[in-house]
């Protein structure tokens, strides 16, 4: 078997891995990294089928380009298709807004949707006479790992989270011979989640208790819903704005893919959805606003922050990963934010909470041990940090490919 890495090998995001074996050429994910300018995967050759692990744009963002060139079947779960569509359409809008050339057109997204085959966890499907089985990956609702049952079994993880969260169950370990595994948090651990949830809830209650408003910038996919679930019991007046509202609707109907459909439904329906500009004008009534964008590079979050930025009673609570060049990273490291092209000093409280959707270093290690592969291929990780994970895997062959490389096993 052969693996070619078109993206996301020695970098976090932009995953694109082609596996070639008796069944033909299958592309696993084909994502872009939404930076300035966006990072695209290397152009792919003709593929026979496509397998998509989850909806995040760094895994799905270039699927419409791929299917416009090679109109082949795309295998994914239902929430991955539905949420992926939103993010693909959004990628075009973002490119237009920021003045980059559009990687594909709206009609390419529609055409791609017609090529999807919807798969279910635990139910095998066939590609070229070989069985592929989707398995729970944790991470976000609908995220799948794929077990490939050949002469040697292969497990392709995509992004994984092994612990159960309020939103989604943890990844399911599967015995395998070869494992292509993400390594986003190689060398780093997460604090205990329930403790972080308590600290976040306490901070929100403290802010509201002193007469302020809490703004929670959040990724639309996964984080928005998890925050609503965490804060539901506070009984506070919670508002939700941005693309997260549409994702709420998709996840509420994805009952087989969330930890508790009834809890999710209750939390989403309790939150007030901001729909119009008039809503935004009277948003000072809200205690808490959960809103995109998660890294503060746009979206309604900035207009809310503009209103509270000099109010010492209010606070901005960051809970997602902030890439180095993002506005959110600027806030955490300098106390300033770019709002409407102007760098502004932020005088309200700013706090950070680690609620990652990825497994930490030890969780990755113990997951690999439970899957017990002979060969491990580490992808979706910082070039050098992967080494720390590799060094802890005694007795296994560990490979750390770079973008553009081919591995033959
Ligand atoms: Zn992801």
C-alpha cells in the first residue's frame, strides 16, 4: 500500500492523504487552512473515490475543487455532509471578502453534494472490493475514523478526541496493523475538562453577577453547541449569533451523532437566536452572547466586543485554539484587538479556557496503545512536536511524512 501526502502532514490542518492499494486510489479529506492567504493542498491526480472524516474546513474545504475535477463518490456521515456544505459555501464568501481568488464556485458545492454517499458508524461500505468501516472519532458530531479491512488493516483517524464531552462521545479504539493518526497536541496536555467547565461557569456567573456581560467567541461547529450545553444550567439569559445557529439546527436532527439529543435540544432551544440587526441593537439585555468567529477574525463577535470593551464589569471568554496570526491570539498576547481596521485596547476582562476537541498527548498515546498498530503514521501535527509523540511509542515503527512525500508499506 502507498500513501501520498498532499497536505496536513507536517502542519496542523489542510489534511489531504491519498491511499493507494488493490482497491484503487482513495483520497482521505481535502482541506484548506484558512490563513491570510489560505493554504491549499497540493493539486491531486485523478482519484477513484473520496472519504471525508469530518466537516471542519481544514479537512473538507477543497472537496468541491476535487469533485469538480474528478466527479467521484464522497463517503461521509450525514452531519459531515450538511455542516461541510455550510463551511464550503462560507469559504467562497470569505475569499471574496478578503480579496483572494475563489478556489471554486457556489455551483461546484451543489454539484459536490450530489456525489455524497451517506455512511453510518459500524456499517461497512465497499470501495473496489475492500470493506471500509466508519467508526466514532469523538471530536465533533459526525466525525468518523475509517477502518480499512484489507490484508493488513488500516485505521485512518482524522481528528480525534478520546474523552466524552457534553456534545459528543469519545473515539472508539479499533485494533489495526497500520494507523494514520492526527498529532495536533503532540507534546501538550489538556487540563481536566469538568474542572475547566466549572471555572468557565463560575467566571460567567461572576461577570453577570457584577452587572457585566460575557461575550464568548466560539467556532460555529462544535464549540458553540458545547458552550450552550455547559452554560444551560446557569439559567442565565444566553444569546447565540453567527453560523452556529445553523449548525445547532443540523446537530439537533443528528440524533445518532451527539452524546445526548435531549440535552442538546434543550440547550439550543433555550438560547435566544439573534436573527436581525434590531436584535443586535438590543443585545445589551443578554447576560451571555455565544458568537462567531472563534478567533475574532470577523463575524458578529467584534461588534459585541466593541460595545463592552471599555466596561470593566464585562468580559471576553476565549475557549478555542487561537492560531498565531489570528486576532484572538493578538488579544491574548497584547490585550489589543483589530476592530474595523483599527487596533483598539481592550479594557474589559479577558480570560481563556482550554476546551479542546482534540486528544492531548497522553490521550493520543493511550489510544494508539489500545489500537496496537505495528506502524504509526503521524499527520496533522507541527513538524517537530510530532517527534515528542514518536519518541514515546516504543516498539512501533513511527513515520512522520512531510507535505508532498510518498510512503510505501
Ligand atoms: Zn477538526
